[in-house]
C-alpha cells in the first residue's frame, strides 16, 4: 500500500512538469508580451524600441527560452514563485486573498451540490421511470443546460426587481464579517452548485441503478429486507464512489474554472485573475495560476484514487 | 448482461418489413419520450437556423437609435437592445452561430480525439503510454482555461472559437475511445487484417474506427451541448465570437447586465435560448447513449 501511494505520488511530478512546459510555451506563442501590453494602454506606438528592450531585460524576457524556463523551475523548487510581471509584487501576495475567496466558493458550491445530488439521485434510481424519476431528471438536465452565469444574472435580476436588494459587491473575508461574506457568496455558490449538483445527481442515479441490479441486492431483497435498509446499507456504499470522484474532481476545477460566474457577481477570484493576467501577458502570474489549479486537480485526483483503494477492497494496488 | 436478449428482441422488431421510418420515429417517441423532446428541440433549432432570413423580422445587425431599449411587444416582440437592434432577430441568427460552433467543435474534437484514441490503443506499449501521459497533462487544465489560452493565441472569431472549444474535447474523447478500442484490438478481424498485410493506417481507419463508432457518437452528442455552453461563456467574456455577429453569449454581455434592471428582457431571452438548445442536445444525447450502450440501458 505504501509503495502504491508513493508510486502514484511520484507520477504527479512528470504530469506537472508537462503542464508547466505546456503553459510556458503556450504563453510565449500568444502574440505580444507584458511590455507591449503595458505601453499599449499609454499609446504604445510612440515608445522607442530601446526603452521597451530595457524593460524586457529588466523582466528577463530577453534571455533564451530555456534559461527563462529553468529559472522559473528553480524558483518553484524553492517555493519561490517570483514577482508578477505586471504589478511587480510577489505572486503569493497577488494570489492569497483571491485564493481564499475561490476556495470558500468552491467549498460552498460543492457542499450544496453533494447535499442535493446524493438524495435526489437515490430517489430517482429507486423510483425509476416514475414521475419522481422524470422530475429529478428534468431538474438535473436543466441544471446542465442553464449556463451558471445566466442563472447568476437571473438571481441578481430577481433580487433587484422584486426585493430592491443587491448582495454586497465588495469581498469581505469570512473572518472579518461572516454575515456580509455569506450574503455575497451564497448566490454564486447556488448558481454554480446547481450545475454541479446536476452532474452529481445523474452520476448517483446511474451508479445506483447499476448497483441495484447486482446479485447481492437481489439476495437481500429475496430475504425480505426493507428497501430502505438495502439502499442505505448495501447499495449506497458501492454506488457512492463514482459520485464522490466526480464531485471532488469538479471541486478542483471550481477553484480555477469559475471565470464567467465571477465576472457576473463581480467577484475578484482566481478565475478573474486568470483572465486579467492572460490579457496583460503577465507570464509569471498566469503560469503560477495554471500550476496552482493543475496541482490542486492532481492532488485531489490522487487522494480520490487512494480513497478508492481504501474504501473498495476489490481494487488492487499495483 | 441481462440486457443482451432484450437488445436482440428489439432489433428484431425494428427490422419487421412493414415498418417504414415513420414507424421507427413513432417507436422512438414512445420508448424514449425525453429523447424525442430533445430531438424536436434540435430539429426546431435547425429549422430556425436554416430559415433565419425568412423568420427574422429585422436585420440582426441593423441599429436603430430611435428605438433603443424598447420593451417587448409592439413592433419588437422581444424588445430591442442598447443599440436598438431587435432581440428576436438576433436570437434567431444566434442559433446559426451556436449550431455552427457546436457542430464544428464537437466534430473536430471527436474526430481528432477518436483517431488519437484508436491509434494509441492499436500501437500500445510505449506509444500508448506516451499518449496517455500527454492526455493527462491536458486533463489537468480546467476546460475553460484551456479554451481561453487557445483563444488568446489564435484571436477571437467563429473559426478560432471552434478550434478553442475542440481542443479540450480531444483528450476526453481520446480516453473514452481508447478504452473501447483496446477490446477491439483483440478481435480476430484485426489480426486477420494484420495478417493480410494491411498498413497501420488502413487497419486503424477502416477496421478499428468503425467498430468504436458507438462511443464516438455518444461523446460527440454529449459535446454538442457543452460546446454551445462554452461558446456562450467565451462570448460572454468577450473572448469568443466578435461583435456585431449575432451570438447568444454575446447578447448577454455588457449592456445586458448594465441595463438589467430597466431592460431585463435583454438578459432573459438569449439565456433562455442557450438553455433550451443545450437542454435539447443533452436529452437527445442521453437517449442515444441509452440506445447505443446496452450496459446503461434502463430496464
């Protein structure tokens, strides 16, 4: 088991390296760089080439690519992510508060999704092809269909038109004022949570249906056990694994992938930072963000794999 | 496994000589009512897109500064936007953009993904291992971030958005197709083709690919709705289709949010169109999966 964990953990390293190479090269293929992006805002055409070259040299952009890459990698090994090319302040400072916001939002959204998805999915599976099943399926499939940013706009509209109230537009950390914080974040969490709940519900339903067809469930039924007991004791344990996988992997993506919803609710999270940094050609910040999201995803993936092997003894460690 | 006899029985009844395609449609509607609703929505969308020139009451690009932010009713059924453009007309033309991007992206993504997946399974060994590691790298990116990165390289516009949306779909399709292709590789007819001296390309494209068509079709239809959603998201961010092209995501952008209180129709109707389209494709895709994949079939 220990060997298996170590092997899986080591396998993360080459993937992360691949992510780093990919984003490093992708960014350099994007036309323009941070110096041009900055002077563009100040009528860049009139800046002399020499001045721009000096600026580039300051940021190390004049060095060969492999030197830039190794410098970046060497920094990461020492947990030094460098400075943002746009603002000049340390990247850890740039990311800190936004990370807190994104993390809280991701936790809230996945909590909402999990709490709804599991009971709804079970219900739909037990009452398969009844009106309950159809209602749950329509509910979940609409969740997949509605863009969460549109749902967000609708929420704001309803609050504005019917309640003459808007959630606070400036972020207050949970530890400063929990009430303001929740009043702001609950709406995007609901808008996004609905979508992930839909994904989870569908997964729960199909996993449950599959398990309910297994021989041991038939045996349990044949010996006259209650349906409730069969579902909670026998079926749930086996059906819940894929659902947890989906929800936890979505969680990792919620962290960085809420680009659009953040825009609607005017939230200054990681997604917004990503769009900003890529449009400013802020290489160092964009790279750090992508690496952060990818690392989170890979670690969650790893934890899920280990949990799988731990929960389900049928899975062998290789 | 218990579903296998049922499959035979059903395909038997479908092959009865007196049944034309009308009967086939009828039985599809009866057996999969949700799928039929989805198909109807898709059909409606296609008809609207094809006959946009006839259906749209106004030119979708024509601005009318005398009729800005008109509420629904009167000459403009669904109102006008901040430039006085007719919302209904823009929605009708927007269905073209959505279909074009959706079909284009999922076709491209599924084609490249399945070829990579089958080739990876066919060659096996080191090639397979390498391809899988590369796919792992792509998997670690959130879909929208990968699409955004591609758009910032290629620039905005319909063609580039199609490429940007297809990119994150390639690895996902490749992974699913690969796992199906792994079992196909062991089939005697692949051995036979190899023994007959056919080249790799011919075996992959002519012998293996047709036999993993079911998962490819399932993936492609599942992508359709997602691609439309992604296009709307990118356009909403201003990084998708360019103004003044009529696109649903674009209609939700900017003024629609600014004037949300005084002109809520601008934000409401395009979003409804997106949801309806994705809803239709998802319903249809689900039924298709149930029909093609007997393992997941409902009893």
